[in-house]
């Protein structure tokens, strides 16, 4: 654990049932005159977009909508949304949906204040000024993008996921309303919830964790273990939805101020090449990377295992940590996450390419156990075979 650290939370958080009804007030608070809503077709079909636009209309706020966001947002879509924002004169953005919509909105905000192409702004602390004012409204409980200060975009030329990493990309306001997550399908609830769990575990075990992020990460794990199976089983359970949304938020704050690790390095490579949903990719890889990392910090992995349901009575820390591997696999099975082989489009012949991409990920140095291409190659094969 690092005891010389900084902690940032530049986003104002508004959390509670019915909070979305305050959206017009929040837009006025930020001085917005013309809004671009960035969202996807799932949000359109669910009726959530209509709820949001009704609120804006009642507040006499002008808006335009970009509703073509895809999973694993692509650079070309960011550029399309940017052109719409620029042509319409939008001066405030609303990211409505999952992490893909919110990351796209961050990218659009970057372009509105910096110009150029989105690839011009990949990297750490490259931005020259804050992005356009952004309100994020998550409709999934997984990514934590509503409070993180980075945007993950797929480069369509290289098939790699790239990052805008800068505190100036942070949303001004995160508006979290658990009622908006009630209609989320069970399989999306499962994968996004496992994504949040991955965030919490990697935030706690990575090489740059610190006391505040550790406390947040462990609490997020507790909430997810208790409430994710309930939310998957009964999406109308508002108590489970509320706690999962809180867990996602808290895990987002944790990893946003520490980092992730090998799971994300591999998952982002997989998503860049195959367009695999990010939460699904994380879920499939988490037990295998967790097991690989145990020797680097047995005690921390044992603590995680206890939070997952393992007991230490009569066992060593190593045995407890190893039980955590089984519990992660069991949780993924309980919420019906598919196996990698079951996806049907993953080709083991691509694993050398994916392993090399994992080593180049910006979070690779934060993994608790150093991993090279050969290590990632073995892990891809293990996850594929379900060993």
C-alpha cells in the first residue's frame, strides 16, 4: 500500500431515487443553453431517453440527441457525435447510459474544447483545458464512468482500446437514480455488476492502492457479493438496484484514484479485437488473473477471498486466497456469465496478438505481479479452456 498519495473527486455526486427529475435544475446550474444527449438505441427503446427529454422540455432547455453509441465506443462514432455537437452549438453534454455513452460524451467534450481528431488526445495528462460541462447519468451499475477521469475509446485502425487520462475529462455532475436501472436485462445486470467487482478487486490489489481506495474497494466488494445475485434474479428489487448502483459508484471512485491491472489489460485487448462486452470480458478473465496474482500479495488476496465468502478457520492465508478463485468462478456461474469458448468468435490463434496488446496496456505496470507476453498467453488459454 502507498502512504504518499493524492485523492481526487472533482465530480459532484447526486444519488437517490427520482434524482433524474432534477436534471433541468442541474443543467441550469452549469449554465447550459444547448444540450447534446449522448446515448444508445437500447436507452431509446427502453423509454429512458423519453423521460430525460421530457424533463429537459419542461425546463425549457434546448437539446439534440446522438443515439448511435455502440458497445466499446469507437473513434469514428466519437467524431460523428462531435460534429453534431459542434454544428448544433451544444455547450453542455449529457452522457446517458452505460460506460460507452459516458466515455463517448467525455470524448466529445474533449473535442469541443480542443478540436482536432480524438486520437490527438490519447495519453496521460495531454489535455490543455477542461472539457465542456458534462452531466453523466448511468443506467447500468458497473463502469463507474460517471465519476472517473478517463475515457476509453477503440481505435478502429489498430483495433486497440486507447485512453484519454486526465482529471480535466471528469464530469461536472454525476446524477445517479437507481430507478433508471430497474429495466436493465438480467444478462447486462450480471456483466456490468461483475465489471464493478473487477474494478473493486483490482483497485485493492494493484501496486498503487492507498488507504482511501482500499476502504472503498472492500466496501464495494461487500455490496456486490450481497446484492448482485438478487438484482440478476429480480430486476425490480429496488433495494438491490440501489446498492448495486452505489457499489459501482464506489468502485469507480476507488479504481479512479488507484488503478486496475491485468484483468483489464486482457479484457481491453479482447474487446478491441472482438468487440466483446467489457463486463463479460472482465468476468471471464478475473478468476485466472486473480489466481496468477496471489503470490505477489497473499494477504490482500486472502482478504478479498474472505469478502467473497471464504473463511480462514484452520487455513493459511494462501489457502484462503486460493478459495477466492473458486468463489469468483462460482459467482460468475450464478449470474450466468458465458465462458470464453461459448462466445463463438474467439480464436486461440489470436492469443499471441492479444497477449502482446495486454503488455502494452497503460495499466500493465499496476498489476501486482509482473506479467509478460508469455504469462498473458498462458492466462488467455486457461480462460478459454476454463481450467
